[in-house]
C-alpha cells in the first residue's frame, strides 16, 4: 500500500469521514440549511483547502435563492 497505509487504516479513515459528514448533516438539518451529504462533503473539502467559510456560505445561499426562483418560474409556466 502507498505511504504504508493498510487497507484497515484506509477503511477506518473512510468510516471516520462518513461519521463527520453524518454529524454535519444532522447539524445542517437542525439549522434548516437544506444541504445534502454530498453538498456538505464538497463544502467541507473546499474549506479544508482554504476557501473562506463566510464567502462559501454566501455563495451557497445565493445558489439556493437562484434555484428556488428557477423552480417558481417553472411552476408558474406549467400552470
């Protein structure tokens, strides 16, 4: 294995990562942030790689707002 990491170590690391995502997803749900596990995982990766959390939150809010507006437009056109 590369870097001396065993298969068990890799599996343990993946299990820990899943647990972290589960905790963040629970927090997201409690805060009504409406972010799925995949989106949370991407956001966490971005922050770990140096993206400003406040800037990321602003972008996520704006994308959500635009998505909601798009849904409303499509719903009004189909009525």
